[in-house]
C-alpha cells in the first residue's frame, strides 16, 4: 500500500539524518596534501606525500565533529589496511589493533 511505503521512506530519512547517513554529512571532500586541513565532516583521500599523516602510504581520512572546532579523525591505509585515530585535529595518532 502506498501509505506504508511513504511512511517507510519518511522514517528512514529521519533516521538517516540522526545518524549522519546522507549526502550532506559524510560526502567525499576530495584529495588533500595535509591531513590537518581535513576539517569538515566527510571523507578525504591522501597520498604518500601527505603531511601530518600517521602512515607512509596513501589512504582515506574520515573527519567528523561538531562543525565548529571539535573534530575527530580516522585514517585507513589503502595497502596495509592499518587504522589510526585521533580525538582532535593536530593531536597524536593512535593505532587501532586490527588483528
């Protein structure tokens, strides 16, 4: 029935906004050369030459925060699948054990 389908779509839209699963929160932000400049909510890519990276290779950086000055970051490498995180831009990186 059409009502149930519309209700399902509306509820999922609201849920998506609550947990950030929509195009405005975690969209791709582009390639960066300094991870400290990844200061908007989103996903960034970086190369081996990137400054302030916890790894020697290339990868992805997920930045999330309050939209003002409090951002956390997670970095995942392309080749070794290592994962690092930090609770604030400019803070020390810590490795997440993945094995």
